[in-house]
C-alpha cells in the first residue's frame, strides 16, 4: 500500500530486513536468550575490542543466554570490497575483495520435549528445573519459572510490556543459574561420603536420634524434622529418611574446614562454567568467609545448620545438578554445557570442554554407599522419595530436600498456614536414573511450595517418565 503511494511521501522509504523469531516463546528464554538493538555501551565495547568494523552494517546483538555467549560464532565476519570510482561516484572496477564468512549454526544439547514438560510441571509455581546428561554434562532441560516471551525484545519492548515484567515474581531472573537457595538435605549424601572418607563414621556406625542435637555443655537444641526422632540411625537410614540429627553430629565431628574444602570440589561456591554469562557463585561458607564478611570467628554453633544445607550456605539449581553429576560419576567432573557443536554447511565441529581432575577419595567404595542409600530413598518404603516413584518403569536414586526460608524460634514448630507465602519452605529434589548406569540427572527447586518429597520429587518423576518413555524395559530391575 505504501509502495504504490510512495511518490506522495518524499524522503520516506520501506526497507526490509531479517529479524530473529523465537517460535517456542517463553519456554526457552533463559537458556537461549535473545538478540535486540545494540545500545551505546555495546557499540563502545566493540570499538574498544576492535570489532566495530564487523558490526557497521549490523543492528542487533546477543543480549542474554546462548545468543550473547556465542555472539561471535553466530555473527560471522563481514566481507569488503576496495573499488575505483569516478568523480560521480560510479564504480569503474573492483581492485580487491574479501568474501564474508557466514555465522555458524549451533547444535544444542536441549531436548525441547523435556523443556516443555518442565514448563508444564512447574505450572504457576516459581522455581527452576535442570536435567543433565550424566554421561557428558550436556544440559537437556533448563527452565526457570516464571519466564517471558523474548520476541518482545527483538523489535524493541514497549514501556508497558517492560514494566509488566518488573513484578514480584521476577520473571527476568534466571533462577537456574542466578537463583540462590539453601541446598537443604540435597547435600547430605555428599557429607556422608566425606564423613566415611575421614573415618568419622563407618558404614555400620549407629547413632541414637531422640529428635534433636545438642552441642556439649550447651542448652540449644537443633531439631530434627521428625519431632520424636528416627531411633537408631546408620548412614543408609540417615540418607533414606533424611535424618537431620545424624548430620548435625557428623558435621560437628568433621568441622567447617573439612566440609568447606570438600564441598568446593563439588562446585559449590563457584561458577559451574556453563556456557551462558548469567550465573552466580552463590555462597559456600567457610571460616575465612565469615571473618571477611562479618568480622566474626566461626563458632561451633554455626556448623550444625551447615551440615543440613541451611544457614549461610546457598546454591543455584545448576550447582546442585552439577554436584550430583560428579557424585554419580564417582568423582569425574564434566563441564555443564548447552551447546555441543557448531555447524557450517555440512561441517560439524564438536566443542572441546575443559575437564577438571576427578575427586579422589581415600576409599572409592564410599561413592557406592551414598549411591545405594539414594537408591533406597526412592525404592524402600521408608525412603522420603518412595511415594513419588511408585510404579516407575526404571530404577532411580535421589535425595529430597526442604529448605527453610524463615527461621523458626526455639520451641516453636513450622506451620505454613501461619506464614506469609514467601516465607514458606522451598521444595528441593535432585536425583538420577537408571541406578546402575545413570543417564540423566534431574534437579528441581520450587519456591515456597513445601516439602521436597511431596512437591519436588513428583516433578522429577514426571521428567524421568518422559525421558524413559521410549527406552527398553531392560532398565527395570534391582541393582
């Protein structure tokens, strides 16, 4: 319509250009990110890096996620021509030309089916889901909820649309890698391995759990989630039933220095190295950290809460998934990643990943004790994840967690109905399957939703059911 009337509008013209379109909308936003118009700061950065020439004919640039991390690979290199012209600007001949280099395609590790199952499973809940390939660190699902449609940003988001995203549910925050939560009981298997390896306990050591733990010569009681306790508890039962009292005692015997050093090897307190820039280290507490942060020494009373993944300790869902990957691989540490290879025409190039040296235990059999206990957590009647996995057509292992958000006074009991919704417990779960030769790791965090066994584990079950739905039934069976 405009073209046939263009003669009426001197100085105006219509120009076509290509633009990104994200067909899956909000399902992949926090992983893929988006491209949008370059701003002044980005122009300046390109100039400082000497890359501005390559962007002189470019309007858009990667802003978040994979789009930003792999911007150079996706963008390619512009071509150029050196020509001779006459006094009227007409080209007489080409003296020199350089062909452009097209950007490369990226081959992702993401499974769109799993991604959509994760989105559906979280529904209206705030939280995050990570599914990793246990065999190489490839991320199969990476979903943060709530999310938003990245297409809003491609053509320039309106003020009203942007304001709508600045709500208390914080959809702009990538909870997978920037959401920090107490890891809660998901770290108990790790702590059990350390205690076994340091001879603080043995496979058969039993402790009596009356429902609380006390430091020597102290009155304060650190309570177990089961008020009457778990009776006699060994390392298996401690993980299967998630006995807090056992780990209070274990943590006290180990001390913060050994706990911090060991857990750092599992990736806590540091970036996982996943291939997006939006990531936080969260916080792995240590004696030195407290002295720097609070100008206070580490007290014995600080350790019990750390021993059940509470207190000063925070972690991202990505870190929790990564730590479980290290565990099921018995110390081998793969780098988590969203992109497996680049492709140009028919040429596929696998991206090499850095691999850290494996974690070495004094006794490698201690890996198997923790893994067996997590198998029991799912398959034995007293296991905290048992109900969620009844009837599953595969073997699995896992650990539930219920992360306290608001402290409860001594002598009081947790009552969700009396708390503001944002102060209620977070539901956590991390697991793997199949038990014998793990293929996938699933980590689930649901904010202010209650228990890991009743909320987190069922979501993980849904994801695993989908993954194994087309697998042979030979995966069923006991170890």
